[in-house]
C-alpha cells in the first residue's frame, strides 16, 4: 500500500499535480479520500465514499488507482462522463505522475460500428428517408478512416439518429466468431485492449451487462480486476434493476423482422413468403404501439390488460412473431445469418409470452437468472416511447443479487458520489445494494457556501398539488431572475410543469429562454454558457451531470421537492411490497431518494471556489412539514432568507446577507 505521506505529497502544493495541472488546488478532503481509496485497494475491501462538490474526487481515486500497481476497472454513470474521464482526466493524472500505466476505454457494443451490419444495410437499400441515406453515406466514409470504430467520433450524425441501430450490433444480432468481419471487429479490438490494460474505463450499463453475461454462462465481458471503482454510484441501484430484470422492446422485434428479411434475401431468396411475414410483424409492432395511445408514459401491465384493444394488438403481435419464428426454423441451416435470426426469434417469442402473461406461476423461470419470477417479487409494467414500447419485469429487491455478483469478483470495491448519504446516514444506499458491511466515509464540500451562496425560500406559495402551483412558481421566479440578470436554471420535477412554465415565460423575459427538448442537452448547455445571461428550463437530465462554472449560472430555482411520482408503477409496487413487509415506504424509501435527488439539483449552483449564486426552493413543504428537516440537514450550510429583497442585495452588492442562522433558528423564524 502506498504510504499516506506520499499521497499527501502527490496531491499537495509541492506535488506533481500542482506542478503539471493548471489551476490545481490542494484539498485536505481530497487527500483524505485518496488515502481511504488506497487502503481499500490494498486490502481488497469495500468503501462507500461521499465527496461533496469541489472535493476533487476524480483525482482522489485516480491517483491511488494508477499508483496501486493493480488492475482497476472504473465505472462511470454515463458515456459522456466515461469519455471525459478517459480522454481528459486520466491522461492528465498519468502524465503528472509519470507512471507507465496502460488504459483502455470500453463501451457497450451499440457504441461500436459493426462492419457486417453496415454492409447489410447498404445491400438492403430500404432506408426510409433521404436524410437516412445521407447519414449512411457519412458513416461509410468515416468507416474508412476510424481506428476505434467508436460512433462518438462521428459528430456529423446525431447520437439518436435512426441509422445507428442499423450499423451497430446487439447481443441478439451479433454473429460472433461466425461473422465475416470478425477479424476487423471494433468491439473485439476494444475488448482485447481492455484485457491487456492496467486501468479500464467503463460505464454502469456495461458493468451490469458483464454481470448478466456471467449469469448466463457465456463468459466474462470485462477482464478480471483487482479493484472496481464506481463513480456516480447513486445511480447504481436503478441501473441494476434494469439488468436483473426481464424486458422486451418493440424495437427489438422490429430489428428481428428487418434482419430476417435481409438475411433471407442474401442467403436463400426463393419466394416472397418470409418477407411478407416480416412486413406483417413490423405492422403488428406498430399497431401494438398505437394501441397504447399517443402519449409517452409508464403504467402497470394490469392497466394494459384491462383494455381490449391492447390485448387484441398483442395477440396479433404474438401470432405474427410466432409465424416468423416457424418460418425461420427450417431455414436456419441455410446460413449463419438466418440461424442467428431463428435463435433470436425463439428467444423473443419466449420473452413475449412471459411478459404479456396476466399472472406468473411461482415456478416461472427467469430466462436470465434461472430464479423465480413471481408477481410478488417483480414489478410488471410497461412504458411507451415516441415510436416504440417496452415491457418490463423489474425485481423489487436487488441487494442479494448485487452482493452475490460482488462476491463472484473478489477484490476491492469503491462506491463514490457527491450524493450517497441522507444527512450523515448511508443506510439507504448501502441497504439497496446489500453493502451493509462496507466502510463509509464522508467529506463535505470545501466551498464556502456560507459566503458564496444565499438560500431563498419564498413565502406564500400554495401546496404543490394546487392547480395553479406552476404559475405561482413562475411569478415567484420573475423578480429573482430580474435580480440575477437571467443566468439561471429552473429545474422542474415533471415535464408537464416544464412545458407549462415554458409557455408562461415565452416572450415575457428580457433574457434568452432555453427549454429542454428544443435541442440536445449538450447543445443547450453550450448555448447557455455562450449567451451568459440565459434562463434554462430543465427536468431530470439537468439535475445532475451538468457542470457550468462562472457567472453564466448564478441562480438555481427548484419548483418542488423531487419526490418520485406516486403514479409511477415501479414506485407504487415497491411501496405496496414494503407495506406488506411492515416497513415505512415514505421514510425508508421515498424520502431518502428525494433527498439525494435534491442534493444533486442543488449541486449545480456552486461549481468553483469563485462561484457565487442564489438557490431557490419554492416548495412550502420544506419548512412546513416535519420531514423538511431531513432535507435541510443534507444541504450545505448557507445563509437563508425568505425576503426577495435579500436576493437583490446579494447580486447588487456582492455581499451575503446577515450571518447564517442555525438550522433550528431558521426553522423557528419561518413559522
């Protein structure tokens, strides 16, 4: 294990990072976290570490990881963070330390160009629009010059373009070693590089995909490691639920239908029977989506079963898929492509039969785990997207499964984020993942919130369920925005509230208005930074993973405490199950989740030692309900006010209003 004094020097004022990294500032909390991570890696134990905004947690785990001499996998929450870590942070630390550590970036297969599927798409010649044809041409040109095949390299084609699923592979349609382009496969090259590297950077979805592959007996996707560091770990339980459950999307069935027709024409075109079955299946998928209605939503599957049109649509879908599978069975010997389609079709049919069932026998087999899929243990629900749908069976409890997967990969585990604890308590996070025996450490943000920030809780707002609540929030925000000169995020807990607020603010502000959904998130953020006085309206995707430093973001206004929607089928099923077990779902689940979400939103405000800003939380429950104290205890220590004139003085004078009260005094003053 690296000596603590060495780590302190490395991250100190005279160390290599201070000499090599512009703007590097030594932080005691960063050094303490680095020591805790180094000890965990050396002993092969587990650590849960909350590091407040500004701690520098990325360097705090990268330094001991690179100096450990061990093989370490680092998992991040999103592909954007993954790219930032691999292309920016890791090279800086490696160069400063001067250590010969090899590193690899590994993403899920859908992020790599598949040369075989590119060729299939070109030969099919059935793209729906001219734009798709143009995008395919750009993909082909890029394929001739890329070294890694990472689709993030091709910025000329949007990340959500419909062309990408046609030229990348999935676990369903990959031909593996039978693929004619296997020797040039970008995914396999990335996996081989990961096997050989000292440090491998992945994301949470890939981490759980590896666990699922091991469950199915197909071998490990990720290399064996001496340690795993999970950044943005507060997202882990939600991602785990996706991978430890069962799901089926309309897009998966559509891809099968298209691939079957293409492979049929390529390998044994004899008559029009199979293409006709493919067309019928594609129509059945589209009709099934229409049966749910036009809006996007999530609901319990039993709600869908109560509607005859939905039941009829899925009967037709089942029949169309079954017909295609029957036609593929005798053709599987004609070529590897058709053999793959026959296997996929049988698997999707089995999954559809499970997921559209009205009830589940206790001995029903979970196709991915071989464990029971009883209704009492899983949540049966659906969600609709703009053009597709997904059916789900989500496990109510993933703690035992996650803990057992950790035991399958003995070594050190570090879970870190700026938001893991509720107050000082890590019980909610640890319990959800079965980590009760892990060590816990917590470091507050080094920023001086008492002088850098003002916390404004407006008076006079109605209850959040009042019909005019959003309109009142907008009116409350107007004088704050006037005082801040724009430069604000308005964060909402629902898309409905966001759309209403956008309508109320449109053409009535003296500042540019940016609204989530009008452009991709990164585009909106770039505009926000460049404009310098904009007002940005966002929902969940802007509550976390967004870093705007400087004066461009000087105010964060939050409409409500971020409790999950009580109508959400996953939440409702979890609440019902906790009640049956004698638990308190509000205090044990809903409140902790809301506290962590609020901490993420608040964390957008102060991102640097020189930042100043005002936090506004409009929800009157914060000071009017007993549980509001739990939220307050989890927020940074800021000067608080209920007078909007203090907000004006804060921005006009550059000074924080009177000294911060104690939390108890603030509560008494609000009564």
